[in-house]
């Protein structure tokens, strides 16, 4: 494809090599090495948070958050997300209780949480879908009323903010994915941001087999540590983060300018007070049939697309069918993401949008 759906950002080889040279000099490859510690420090400063813990990937970040916060039983969550959100719950022996989404924001809608669901759950796991801030105030009030932990899957929300602070600072914990396809990445990696020091200190032990300072297991742990080579990539990408952020916001704004008045599609409603972070470019068609037809025509024009997120996770048998979610089920059949990556140029966005508009005109008569 001339225009893939995603293309990982790569810093200059010289920049990456400068970090890697130190790894060879020290012969220190993993186990909370100096580059991991440096990346944690720089991310804490960039995000304005106190307790951030790097891990091997975003799915493990979720599992570590559950373990550190003693989440168990049932958890209220969204069906409109990548599979890892729900898989991590099931893998940890937690039963997902799916709650429907808002058709415009695509985030979990707190008005759909029943009193019975809240009473039986131990936590709420919400997703800032495509980086769009959830109803954090409503979720916090509900959690306080029912004594629930709040965890945000912020895999899409690295540069998202709300009321002047990083979106990852909300909740008892927030998790990030640093997979190569993300806006900021370490090739593979993730992070957990905790509200309090106690949970953070517990999580530090959990990711290292549950060991205390004497190498004695005091928690049921796992190996979730990030390597020095992955941290080196993260540091090199972080050096360029201001450029990446500005470029992707320029691209997302161009997409919305070009598609604002196109019949047959609509875009996700973003939080009124915040900027789109340019993590993804989703569009929603009026029907699944049209979406499928347009995807085929775009592919012929060299434009790759992807159905983020299809199917709705509440319709996946292996997760258990826990909850009625007609809105998520419907949206998942009609949504399509367009190419979004830092190397795109404005002229590329114009071409993609022109192809989309022509395809719609060709199909709709």
C-alpha cells in the first residue's frame, strides 16, 4: 500500500545509537537499568506525574495495575476498545461487565451503568478512545459512591490533556502502551501511572517477580520489566516528541477540515475544551455496507484502512457475553480508521480525502 494505516516513527539512527552505545559500554541490558530509570524520570517530568512505572508492554501494564490495586471479581468496562483491554481482565480472572458507549464521543457512557453493576463491581476500567477524554468527573463520583477503583486504559492518550493536566493523571491508575504503532513508542513497552506511592511501590515489586529488596517474594509477581534497548528507543523518540505532536495535530486538523461537510460520514465528537492529539483518524459511515464498499475502493487507490474497533468486544464469545451494548455493536460495524502517522504530509492527507470523497460519490447514487 502506498499509504499504510500506520507507520512507526523512527528517530535518526545517530540519535538512537548514542543511547545504545552506553548500553554496550556498561554491558547492562535489563533489570531496571540506567536508561529505564532515565526514561521514567523524563516521562514523569513530561507528563507531570509523580509515580510512573515502565513495563514490557501495554497489556502487562493493565495486569500490573489490577494486581497493585487488588482488583478482582467483576469490573465495569467498555466493549469498544482493542482486544487487550478485555483480554487482560479475563487473563487475570476478572469478569468484564460491559457498559454501552456514547454514540458521539465513543467513550463509556456512565449513564448506562446500572446500580446493580456498580454494587457488584470492584473497579471501573474506562478507555480514552482514540485519545478522547472520558467523563472523568462522572466516573470519579460514581467510584466514590460505590467504593470502586478507577483504571484508565490510556493507550491512545499519551499527549492528551484535560483541564491543563495530562489525561494519564486521572484515576487510581492509568496505563499506556508504547507499541511501535503508537504516537510515542519504545518498539514494545508500556507504563502504569499511579495516584499514590503505596500502589506504585507494590507494583515495582510485582513487575520483578514480587521480590522485595532481599530477593524474597512478598507478592505474586511476574517479569514485566522493560529492557535497556527498548528504553533507548523511547528516549530517542521522546527527544522528538514536540515535533511529533505538532505534526500529527496538523495532520488531524487537515483531515477534519477536508471531511467536515462530507455526507455519509461523521467524525468522533472530541472533548469541547481539548485538542485532538492525532493518535488516530476514525470516521463513521451511515451503514456497514457503505463502509465495506469504501474500504475496498480506497485499497485500490493505495490507501489502507482498518476497522478500529470491530467487532464489539461484548459480542466475542471467548470473553463471555456480559452486557447489552447496542450502540457499541452498531458503531463497530460502521467505523473505519484512515492512515495516520508522523511521516504523512498534508498533500497525502488531501489525496486520501479526495479518494474517500470520490469513492462515496461513486457508490452513493
